[in-house]
C-alpha cells in the first residue's frame, strides 16, 4: 500500500535516504524486497538510469553495495523512457515512507490520515494529562505530535532518525520561537536516554516491525506510572486488517497489554 502518487515526486529524492532505510530497501528485517522479483526488476531499471542515486546508495550503505551492483547488472539492458518512468514510480510508491521523509513539507500537510486518523489534536490530549510533563515523541517525523504536546507539556523531546526531518523541525523551532522542544537523533530500538526519564512516551506509525524490542525500549525510558501512547495508523481497532498489517495492531499491541481506543489509538500505563 502506498500513500503517495509517485508521479508527484522526483527519483532524486532518494539522495536524502538514510543508511538504515537503504538496508530496509534492499532486504533488511521486516522487509521482503530482497526476494520480490517485480520490485528488484523495477529497482534495477531505475538505478541503471539514475546512476547518481545508485552511487549514493552504494556509498551510503556499503554493506548493501554488492547486492545493489548485482541487481543493476541483472537489469542492465536498454529501456524506453516510458519503462524507466514506470519503474521509477513503482519504486517510489513501494518506498513511500522514504520518499515522504525526503519531503517534510508534504509530510506535515498530508500525513494526517495515518497519524491518528482524521487528525484532531484533542485526540492526543484525551490520552493522558500532558500538563507540565516531560514527553518523548519517538519517530517524530515533521513534528506534528511533538509540537502539539508542547502546548501543554513542560518539555518535549522529538526523537527522529532522519536528518532531513530533524532539520525541518529545528527550522520550525527557530522560526516560531518555540522554547520547550528539543530535537534529537534517536531510533525506536535504541533511544539515547537513561531509564525512567519521561512521563509520557508517544509514537505514531513507528511500532510494529519488532514489537518486543520496540515496546521494551519505549518502556525502559518511561517512568513508572507514566504512559505509552501509540497510533499505528492502520484504521480503527475494530476494523479487520489486511495484507502486511493483518497481524499488527490488535494482536501486536493489545496482547501486550495496551488499551485500544477509538480513532486508531492505543495506550498503556507503565508499572515497574
């Protein structure tokens, strides 16, 4: 499933791709692209006709360089301009998260449908009391949840592993003179904070690749009595889930003790 229209983006947007995303694009955990022949065929065509992107991928992620070279060699034949464009669009839509992260302005204005569906900031404040709290937003993206929480919280730390998104949030902080938000580099499975640091740890469209590791890390940095909040972004809890997410929300979070709420929201109070 893609939430972008590939023709609206540029294949050179991949030049903003982070190393961990390149690993995912070429077969890392939670991703079966390394065995998807249709995906690999389109990737080979696209990379052979975008040599700068191919070079960037191989330099940025040397552990995947041999595999990238192999794919390119297998699809090194001629292709028409129509075939090239079709391959580029296929890859951009297959890697829609990576492309959207390269376009933070678009992300901020268009991701409401999967970040707490039909976004309304009141739905965030219904989940916990943010007043005077120390909050961590994991996978902050363009900062929608972080900046909303900052309206009531004492401090909000926006943890985001994508450099382009971190700089976007820092520019907004400076432009709008926001005093209580700090942006940091952090990954959901390795958050750069001591145990028991935050009153609230929240995320949206982050948890789900490796539930046990991710939830354990969220729990580690949350104080006893604090709250974990999450919005997977796949629909109402009562809706059947399809495809790659069919074993996600209801089985993934609920069976780990999270409370399902309306509008695709989940929460759990941490007791240590």
